C-alpha cells in the first residue's frame, strides 16, 4: 500500500474517531506534541505521519493500524522501521531521536508509566549525555555501513549543535518516566571497549581521542554507580537496575502507560523496529521479565554485586 493511501486512510479513521465538536488539528497537537503548522502539513498530505506518530494516534484515539494497513491477520503485526537513511545519516538520526521524544512526551505526566529495557549495549538515555561517546557510536554505524562514504576517520565526524541539543533533550525527558527499569548485560562495557580497540588497531581513531572517550565512559560508569546506589533520578523518578548473569542477543524495551503500549527492538547498532501491536507487546513484556530470573537487582540493594559489577566495567575501560 502506498504511503499516500496509508496517510489518507489514517486521516479518515481519525475523523471517524474524534468526538463531534473537536478540531482534529488541535487533538493532534496535544497527542503528538508538535506545532500547528506541522500538523496541517500532515493533514494536507505534504508530510506523511511517521510510524511513531501513527502509534501515538492509535493508542490515543483507538485507531486500528492493522485495519488501515490491511494486516488484520492474527499472525501478522505492523512494525515501524526507525532506521537511519544512509544518504543523509545526520538528519535521519535527528529525526529518529525526534520520534522517540514523542513517545516519552506522551507518558511523561502519567504516574502509571513504566519503561522496561533489557540492554546488551549502553542505553541511549545514558550515552547521549556524552557528546564524544554518542559521536563514537554513530561513527561506528556510519563506518560499518558500506553506502555511507562521507567519513573514514573518527575525527572527521562532527555533531552539529542541533543534534547535540536534541540528544540532551532526549536525556532530560527520558528521566521523566514514572518508573524506569533496566536489565544490563554484564559484558555491556567490554563490548564498547573492544569496539574502540578495534578502530584504534586500524588507526582510524587517535590516542588522544581514546583518552577523551575513556574519560567520558568512566564518568558515565561513576554516574551509573551512583544512580544504582540511590535508586532514583534527580527528579525523584524511581529506577530499578538489574545485572544479568547470562548474555542476551539483542536489546529490547517496552513502554506502558494508561491506554498506551509500545514495544521496540534495537538493531543495526543504533536503529530499531517498533510496534504498538498488543499481542507483540504481551510477548515482548513476558520475554523481558523472564530475564529477571537470571539477573541480580543492584539498585538500592545487592551492594556487593553492584560494587563488583562497576569495578569490572571500570577495569574494561581502564584497559584501553
């Protein structure tokens, strides 16, 4: 089905769902946290709704994305690809973060909101607070993608102020979720250290750049250690951190609030696929919670395990 057809079907479905007397544009401004002109561009068909926006609309208005897309079989689910476009990676990366912001904005004031993530790589809300570390992870993806020819050396990749600002906004708003829960792979920082060592071995990253990265990563580990000891963000929002005793093959997350369910799987390093499908959400949630049986809670408890975990992570990074 063409994008224009999907867009038109979504607009028709929204008009059917909103109560009489309400203006659709005003409803969308409140639902998507975007300005009036951005809403009207979408309603005029000049800009298509993103999958994240469609998911927010689906959850807020009860619009069936399966019915709109024609995937109404019980064995099918509609997924959105949040994948960076190799032709314009920086702008595409910015738009992906922008889409994620809308998910957090939708649940930030909901006291029932729960975010649960099982991560074998450092979650974005932590590494995006550090410009050089976030630059390295974007660089790794760009270097690996054979159709991105814009850079070769780490020093060639520059993050503009627009991208730095939205990363900081992501970090800030992601800390507003009422309850955040993380299960971390115990090799999370070892994998990062090995990536940096590899690029150093082929002379694409300089020694002084490694020292800058090392300083930022150690600062991040110290922050996470302190966060785990306290069990809450600065704003008082609770956080629960588990360390897995087994390794897992991917990073999974879900967001749940009143009338809102959203699942995501990280892939291709910094990309993701996501869905608002309730059946997928149920399987996703069950799988993430099943990992808790192999994990140790280190926030506000498990002090010995917490100390050992972070000492080991520092050891990996100090070996750079």
